[in-house]
């Protein structure tokens, strides 16, 4: 789209680290022909400890000026978008939300979330077969440091019996009782249930291995013949070929962002218009909205603190799920 609009497109390698090092190069169209069907990024990404400093941001501005950059499109999560905000005085800035935790405000879905969720669901389906064959309980840990969205949605999609997310704030004892209660209800009497799956977000402040030991100790008197296993999916969730939805999401958000930059707009993030998104759509796509970066960052902070309407809804849903999933 940028080339169609007559713009010259450059790529910054390794994110803000590359920006400080001047690793800016021409990005020809043919190089991104296959990008939509591949995981990861053709340009690479890296966390920078220097960029957040005053000297680092000054160097970044010098790099942008040296390459005559007029607009910068940043793809990433809260940290990447916060970094983009600091450069708004030097160039026109736009952001695209890319975080599998789905913890960015101003969009109902971030790039990568759907692929990650499908990966988790497929893994859980495979684990389900093993668990059912051996009368086992599986504790499956997925990514999500401060946000339990992936765990919450994966639990529903995969038919899990319980979900553990950081938003509930439960301590270790409460978590153990939750899981033990689900296990005892599943295996009691003449129940034909032969497996229990518990989805745990990595942000839950109890290590998965330690949690297994606590659960085993708790259920030993009542379920002496039930085995418990731990599977940590980890970075498996971040890779793989993107789903069709993610390919379309990235394309449609980018299309609107580039058009808006070409029209002279700046300081915004392009987001997917779904539940909870009240801004009017762009004229280029009825499902894409443009939200000022300041508003995105402020609302994301409220989401992380559990103060936003979305955060409160997610916590309420998890509380309600406890009474439903284990039946």
C-alpha cells in the first residue's frame, strides 16, 4: 500500500536496537511477499536498555533525520508503543498492536493472539488423548505474564476443567484447593471421567512444578491412583504459521495505518473494532479504528492494574468459569 501511494519504504532491523545503530535499509516489496504466512519477523526485534534513556532517544532522532524518515510505523506491544510515543516530536508515528497476551487497549484483538490460541488448543487436544488414556491430570502452562487472556480463552476452547490466571490474585493455598476440588469432583464415585486439564497462565505466582507437588500432596489421601503431569508450552505458543485471521488482521490494520499516515495523521494506533471499542471506524475499513497513542497507553496501564472495565469483566468471567468448567 505504501508503494502504491508513492512512498519509499525503509525497514529498521532489530527494533530500537537497530534504530540506535543506524541499521536502516530499503525494504523492497518482494522481500515481504511471504511475510504474512511466516511466524516471527523478517526484520528481527530486540529489547533495548539504551533507547529509554535521553541519550538513546536523541540518537534515535538523529538516525531518523539522517535517513530522511518522515513517518515511523511501530509493530509491537505496550513497550514498543510507549517507545514510539517518545519519537512523536521527530516524525509522524503510528502503531500496530502485536502481543499474544492481548493486553493492549484500543483494540479487541492484537496480531498474533489468534495463532497463539489455536496453537494452545491443538496442543491441549493432543494432551487430552494421553490424559484420557491414563487417568491423569495435566497442568498446562501457557504464556501470559500479567494478563490471563490466553489461558482463559484456551480453557474454554479446549474444554479444560479449570483455569488459573493472575487477575484473580489467589494465593498458593487457594489455587491448590481449586485444583484439588476439581480433581476430586471429576474422579469421585463411579464417575467415568478419565482426565482433568488445568490451564495455567505463566503469570500465576506459583511455579508449575512446585504447584504440582502441592497438588499431589493435597490429593494423595483421596486420589492415590491419579497421576499429575506438567506441560509448559512456553515459546512454542509464539511460533508457527499464522492463522488466516491473523494474516488478515495484520494486513487490514497496516493498510489503514499507512493510509492515515499518508493523509497526514499521526500519533495513533490502528486497532480492531470489536466489543468494547467505541471509536468510529476509519473510512478505509469498517472494522479498524484509530486511537491516540496517549489514550492507548493510559488505558493499557489501567488494564494491567485491573482498573478498566475490560479487566473487571475478565476477572468476573474467570470467577464464573470456576463453577462451570469443572462440571
